[in-house]
C-alpha cells in the first residue's frame, strides 16, 4: 500500500514533483516552450485549473518525460514515477520531431555495390515517413531511431530478411546531402560489408555520384572469411 506522503493526487502534483526531481526551473521551461514564466507558474498551481493536455505533451516531449505518468491515473506514487523517469533516462533514442521534420520525404542514397558487375553506383530511393518508418524502392522496410548527435536507420531486407544499419550525423542533415556509414550483408556472397555513401535530396548522375564517392577501396570494406574461421577455431579450442 502506498503511504499518503508518497501519493500524488493530480497532474499538477505529478508535474511539480517531476520538475523538482529533474531540477527543471520555471524560467527554463518558459524559455524552452517560448511562454511566460507567469503561465508556467499558473499551470503548476492545482488551484488555478490552468494545466491542459497540450502543456503536458509539450513539457513531456521537451524533457523526455513518459506521458503515461499523466495519462494513467493509477500511476500516482513517487516510487513508480521515479522508476519510470529512470527507465526513460536509459533510452538513448528520442522522438525528436525537429530532426524528423528535416528527414521526412524522399532521399536518394548513393554507394558502391558489393558486386561491381551489378552496377557502377548503387542508387536507392528511400522514403522517410512522419511515423519514423522507412521504405525503399526495393520494398525493404525499416525504422528511424534518432539519438542526440547521430541517428540510425534499421531495415530488414524484403527477400533475404538480413538486417541493414545506416548511421549518420544529425547536424549534417540540414544541407540536403550528407554522408552515411552502412553495415549490411552482400547479396551475392552473404558476407558482411561496411560501406560509406551519401544521402541526397536530388537525384544526380552516376558520374557525379562516383566523383563524390571516390575510389571503391576507400569507401568499402568486406569481411575476410578467415576471420570467421579464426573465431570458430577459438571456440573449439576453449571447448
């Protein structure tokens, strides 16, 4: 049973407890949400009745506070809220809508293929949607995960079901074309491959893409199968 001192009876009490716990000041909230400090003080006071869902959603998004704390009336103890705040702090990926907004729409990804006989340059038309999902022209589906400084796209191949991961820097998105690193399995030998390429908002010629990419050996590395043999050998030796 939760003690009376540990119970928070309304969203204003929950909000005030969380803000104190996270050391977030009224001035800081006002500056971040571009509202007056007076309004912030009013929505914190349960006797004013000024707190609205839009305030809770805005503050929760700004400070990575689980919105369930406010939407679920059964979450009313400091102990549970402390636990939820701690869990939220461990999540390195955020729903950063400012970064997402810059990425929504169509992109062209340029890189060298693992098999040079397939094409000189690989062009993958890729769509980023407003729900953080990703789809390319080969019907490979995935999801966008946004971190503080870098973001990650994880896709599953429609045919082989292998996973592809693509990483890029958030601060480079603004310019309309930016580099990425990608780890995948090559289609022909099912071998791990690390490659570098770039995103572009505009479709460009293969010749221009090659100029930007440079030489294949500078932007592509395939795993040597002897590594797998050595790893397997080390397991047998330990056994």
